[in-house]
C-alpha cells in the first residue's frame, strides 16, 4: 500500500474548521498560534467565530485553510503518523503551500505570510468585475480547452482547473467566460455556470500576482520536502527547492492539473489518499479520477482517531 497526503484549496473554508482539533491536540493549537503570530492578528478568531464572508476573502481563506491542514497534520503526527509515511504530497492550488509546510520545505510561519501576500496579490491583480471563472461540467479537458479558445475572441479565457474527468474550470475576462458558458452548453455540457469567486485565478490575468510572488518567494528559505511534491503545473513529482520556487510562481497563472496529478500518482502505485484539512472536495475528485484509490478525509479528531486505528 502506498499513500499520498493531499491538501485542499480555496472553497473548502467554513467557520469553525479546525477548532475541535485545536481543542483536542496542543500540537494543532500551536499551529494556529504560530499563524496568528506570523500574521500579527488573530486569524484563528476569524476562523472559529467570524463571519463566513470575511473568511472567504482570498487573503484570509488561503492562510486559514493552510493552518487547518497543518493542524490536522500535527494531530496525525501526535498519533504516530508521519509525513514520511507517504510516497508523495500534493495540494490543490494554495494547497501546495500546505503540502510543502507539512513536508518541511516551508515553515508554517513563512507559508502563512506567503499565502497572505498571495491572496492579496491575486485579489488586486484584476479589478472587481473585470474577470470571472466558470465551471464546465460533463466535458472532458480537451473539449473544455476548445471551448475556452473559441470564447476568448481576443480576450483571456483559459482552462484553469482540470479537476476531474467531468469538471473543468475556465478563467479570464468576464465577457469571455460568459461566452464560454454558452459555447459549453452548445457542446453538450451537463451544466456550465459562473462561480462566486472574487477574481479570475490561474490565468494570464494573474501575471501581476505572479510577479509579486516571484519577489516574495525569493526571500523565503525553501528546503527539499521530506517527500516529493506532485506539482500542479507539471503533474509529476519535484523535490528541488529552486524548481519548487519557480513552479509556485508559474502556478499563479498556470493550470491546476489535478486530474493528471492523481493519474500520475496512481501510475506510481499510490493506493490511498488522505485529504488533510477542511472538507472532502479532493476526495470526491480523486474517486472520479481513479476509482482504485481509497480516499480518507481528515479534518476532525474523530477522523484522526479512525485513520490511526485503521491498519496502515
């Protein structure tokens, strides 16, 4: 049996996430304290007792989700599960930072600061209302790419997230993305809908944010991860710190190749994926991509107990 730890991206955030872990494990609480200290504010209070709208702001959601993932990882470690028990780590978009922190490539404090910078930079890269994202359901990736190319008409429209065999997200100028929704329907999409996001992530419009991250990442200590990272933009494993740094910059404007990443891990013998942090979105995607992979979501003390009681 070969395992991978996978870490969720934006959209999984919910008020109260990680609170039970922090109450049950001092190691989990220490993560939230470390993130609060790194950001100079009580992000934990927002996560546990704040308003969903405030938590959903990109600059808050990104470090908050990382903190919750790392708290869950620390709880697993307290029960004897080590990151090196996995063959690979992977994360969906911001989840790559969680994966790298879990694998010791980044400190929790640096990951929190980078994600706060990343969230702000992505939000500020495009004025509100100029960009949009849409989910195209029931089309394969090649067809979705064709839809995006047809819809562009001189504007930006790109396949941003290749999530699973029937879900591709496109991103770009609002008018182009709206065209993509109509074209997708004409090509047989089961559903095509504009997503409630605040910016057009993972497309060329994010280039200003990529430059901000290039500068921010240049100033951060990056170690080789304890286990290889399956990188979003390459869909294969990397361990070299300088390459990881470059790929995190590329990832801001590049596609999240999640479907290919999961298939690559399955091909390398991964039989179990543990989704560490908030929600179960990645588990659902993985089941649709590679039915043979067993998925387990770990976001509560009960999940930790069940995972560590089961034979590994």
